[in-house]
C-alpha cells in the first residue's frame, strides 16, 4: 500500500490557479471513478475554495497529477509548480492537520472537517475508498475531534463570513439602511447570511438557481428570494453583494457591474466573491466605486485573533505527531500481512500433511502414541528446517544478525 496526497492550496497557489483545478460536488463521483481507471487503487477528492487535494493509494503519484491536469483540460507542466506531493507519513500528517483546522486560511476553523467528511462520503459511494483510505479518514476524524476537545484551537477564530462583515463595516460603517444580496444558497452563503442578518440591514435578498432553495434560506433570515436570471436587472439595488456558487463560469460579468454602478450614480458597492472558480469577473475590481474581495483578499482579516490560537496550535501539533506515529505503526503492520499470511499458510500445509499421515497410520492399526510421536517430530523438523538451514549457511556479521533475530523470534535465552 502506497499512500500519497497530491494537491494545491491557498499557500501554494493563487485563486487564479485553484479555480482551474476545482471540482463541483455533483461531478465528484464520476471523477473518482475515472481516476480509479488511471492506476490509482483508492482515491478521495477534497475540493474547497482554498484547496483541491487527491488522497490516493497508488504506486505512482504522478499518475494522479497527470489525471488531474487532463481532467481539467490543462497541461501538467502549467500546474505542477503549484502542486505538492506528500508521501506516506507526510500525507497522514497533512490529513490530520487539515481536518483539525491547522492548514486552513482561518487557523482553527471547523468548516473544513465537514467538507472532508462529505468528500469521504462521496468516495465511499463511488466505491473508491478501500482499506487504507478508510482507516486514514477514520483516524483523521478521531484526531480532529481530540484536537477540538482538548485544545482551544477554535477560540477567537474569525470565519470568512465574519471577515466579510468586518470588511463591509470598514467601508460603510453601520450596516443599517443597506441592501444585501447573497448569490447562491449553499453552506458558505448561509453562514454569511446569518452573520449579516444579525446587523439588521435594510433588506436581504437571496438569488439562487432554483427559487425553492433560495426561498428556504431567505425565510430563515427574514429576507426575500429571486432567481439568478433576475440579477442583471436588480444588481444596482444592492450595496453589498456576497456570492458563493458552484458555477464553472462567472455569474456577474464586468459589463453587468458597470451598468449597476452607473445606475447607482457611483454610490459604492461592496462585493465579496467566496467562490472557486470565481463568480464575479476579476476585472470588476478595477472599477471606481467597486470594492471587490476574493477569499485570498480576506486573509489579513481572518488573521485577527491568531495570537490567541497559536499556543493551542502548538498543543494540537503535539497530539497530531503522536497520532501520526500510531497510524504509521498500523500501516507497517499492514505491510507485514502478506508475509504473516504466507507463514501461516505454510505452517497449515505442514500441519495438514503430517495429520493425514498420522491418521493413515492409526487407520492401519498402528499404535496411536507412536503415530502422534511421529507427527510431532516431523512437524517440528519441517517448521525448524528453514531457520536452521539459513543459520548454518550464514557467515560473519550476517550469521550474528540472524542468530540474534532467531533468538528474539523464538524467545531463546543464552545458557
């Protein structure tokens, strides 16, 4: 079994790269099944706004990287400089750190754990989660729980949603009297909507692909709902726009924003694009009176409160180091399984062979005691022949090492 993690995240690549290797949740099962036909025995894909990672059981991680590029119709050499390939122990440590929130843009954030659990559930449904990855993620979730319950890693954590509110307040001050538009109705938008709603803006509107899903969220936060198709005609009505969808193409284009600003007579518009790939064309940030932020731009805000969590992070790292050692011990014992199985199979073959001979002797009327004596002697000789022969053939240091090993294996003591 060969464990690898191949990925890209917010520390190794800008959003312009990450958005090209992101996956939609609706296509993950299909992607995993396709990956499993490219020399990867087990696989799970974690794709969020900050990372795309392939957890694999494969002999050659380059196959996973080549597949990722091909799947997204990219050239491998264009994304390889931003990618990391973590083998074995490094991959285990990375998984534990990600789940515990130590590798997130927001140190200690809890949302990534739910995203990882969802990725595992999809891999299970796709049939690409075998013994190795199942055990890895089982341990990963246990470690994340241990870190959360024994340290203060989540204390004073500023989420992306809270950071969006803080930035809006820096531009507008009080949010009373402002009109807020949320594009999408997923988990991230729901979190943002809840944060903004507590500041009692003049109105909240949720735009979504389906009216039903948008209306459900709008009802919970005391807002209104509309369809994505209504945005071009309504965009100018909103002072704050927060978007996070799974669209592969921008929903809000440069021209749409230009028309909205003109209609607003250049009153400022604050926009937060939390989607990867991005929902708002990047060029919109160059317009006067438009304040556009992406997930990468929020990094400075979310670092607030970091000092309070750094000590907890150090405690978490100690826990993770210990749990990594435990997992690697399990992995090494798994590597020995084929040898143990072969040893037991050989011993069982010897046992059955000598038992059959003893049964035949007894059936012919031979003394049972003598038959048992012959059985035990023959079985002992067969079991000890290999080690004895190897020891007799060994010389010098090899003989000393083998003799020491045999004494350890058979618990022998010097006279």
